[in-house]
């Protein structure tokens, strides 16, 4: 099926002399994978320092907001349960 889709098998299974199955990695396809990955990484537009700082502050602010929200929600639910018990 992989051949029909145009995919190269990454691993080849071969029989060893003692009857077991040995997995032999195809180094050509492994190096091809890393080469193609490196080429894709060169296409990425990496954020500059200002953008990275802004994104980091947004993430930290969102985490703090969600943490405070669940803290208040936990206190509220605990108060309701205490009032019932």
C-alpha cells in the first residue's frame, strides 16, 4: 500500500541467519528526512524579539487569568458545599 501511495518504507524487515527478524534502518531515507526537515525549517518565519516578548506576555497573562478564574470558582463551589453540609 505504501508503494501505491508513493511512500518509501522507513524500515525494512530482513531475516537473520538464526531465523529472527532484524530491523535494518534505511539510512538514505533517514538522512533524506532530516534534509527535508531542515529545508522546511528554513522556510519558517521566526518571530523577532519584540513579537516573542509580546506573545510570551500574552501567554503568561492568559495563564494567570485562567488560574484566578478557577481559584475563585473553587472557593465558590467549596462555600456552596460547606453550606449544604
